[in-house]
């Protein structure tokens, strides 16, 4: 059984910060679950272009508001508490935060730990 607490992960290598987000990584590849689970905070007023070529991602919004734009179709979807979106085709997208967003993010395959997004907007191969 794995039990972790958000406060206990502060200040550890499971807390990863980049120019656009702060991510607490509750589950990683070495936990053996086959996926990783992060709590990610995005500051208000950001526009982040992403494309995960090597990972699938599911995101659930806990708090805040914003939008996600599908770059293939130009379709824009509102994000708010209770919204889930799944990037099931390695979708090229833009995430826009109107207010601070708090998101639960699940990656398959699992992240290893301290990865940060590349300039292309994704993580390296597992």
C-alpha cells in the first residue's frame, strides 16, 4: 500500500517547478502502478502550448477556470471544477488559465520523476 500526503512531499524531489507550473508527483514509475499521478498548479493568465508525443494524459480540474484548445480542430473547451479532459491521441493543445488552476494529472506511461516539459511541450520518452 502506498500512502502519501501533499504536505510531506513539499521540499522533496517529488515537487517539480517550471516556468509555467508547480507539480507534486504523488505516484511515479518506480511506484510500479503503471501510471503517474500529479497535482499540478497553473498560475492565472498563462497560455501553455503542449503536445505529449510519448504519453497519454487525463486531467481533472479541482479548482480554477480556463480553457483547452485542440490545435487540430481549433475547438475550445471551457475548464472548471469537475471538468475532465483526456488527451487520448497525443493531442496538440493550448491550455489557458483564466484563474489559478489546480489539476489532477494522470500520465501513461508513468513519469520517472523530475521531468519538465521540453520546448515542444512534452516529456521525453520513458
